[in-house]
C-alpha cells in the first residue's frame, strides 16, 4: 500500500468540547440556564462561523465558542463574561476535554493495520495535554502543535514539517480534519489526500471524501469490522 500514515486534526476531530463541564460554569456566570444538550444542539450551526477564511485560527476558535453560547441564548452583551469564564476553565483544565468513545478502537485498528498515526493541530501549545487528558496521546508517534512550530493550517508548511519528521512523501499520508477551509485546503496544498469529518452532513456534494466519525474513517480504509 502506498498510504503509510494517517494524520489527524485535533479539535472536533479527536477532541470535542466538554459540554457537560462548560454548560453549568457559563450558566452560573451569566445567569442563563444552559445544558450540555442545548450547547451540543447549536454547535453545528456555530461551526459555520469557522468556515470564514479571515483571521487566525485562534480567532476562529473564539468565534466558534462565542457563537455556541450566543446561539444557546446568552445575550451578546455577556460575551466578555463568557470569554473570561472559558479562559478560567481552560487554565484549570483543557476545554476540549471530551472524545468520541469509538475513537480508541478505530485508532487501534489503524495501528494494527500498519498505519503510522500523527496529529497536526492549530492549538495554543496544549494539544499534547488535551490528548493526554482523554487518554489518546499514546496512539500518536507525532503530535504537532502550531504554537510550537510557528505556522498554522492552512499553511502547507505545517504539513511539510510533519512529513519531514515522519520521513514520508505527501502521497504516503492522509489527513483527516473537520474544517474545509483549514484542513482540506491546507492538506491539499501540501499534496496530501484528505477526508473531511462531516458528522452533520453539511458538506455533502463538495469535492472531498467525507466521513461522519474517526471510526468511519477506519472503516473506509480497512473495511467495516467483523460483527
Ligand atoms: Mg478541527
């Protein structure tokens, strides 16, 4: 097989916002009744604010968080309270502290099939900590955090750094991420093939292979597991 490595985005691919922790904390700070289910329900709509190409990825991430709470009913005037609360929570423990429970088995299948696994994340220097907190970090031989290397997706150089460290050519690696403008555009510019994670079916009909979950990515590459 010419494909030797599968490289993953982190946020909304391997790591998800821990809504069960965010809802009560922001709810208490703003006086707006929030539930994890409510936040989860508006997250897809909020994700559309990440597709805008302007700004750095860090700005995009704050727009995403702001949009979730605004859509969940927190008045825009309380934006600063939301931001301060989230910052305090993130200082204490990584905000992206949840994962899809099917992910470890999918990563295990990929590793058993001989694929090398890595992560390329636009983050704040804490992606290893975030992956460690949910018990995923051990699956990856390489984790690249944009804050450590000084370039961020969609800049193709961050993919080049990963390939160089793995000693692989672009056609030997596949990238999996959830934001078209960042993950698909960036990985393609570096010559990698891409699968776009699209759990809500928002990208059907676009010129890219989509999968709903990391488990579905493994099924695509390896075939569905025996029942
Ligand atoms: Mg992402």
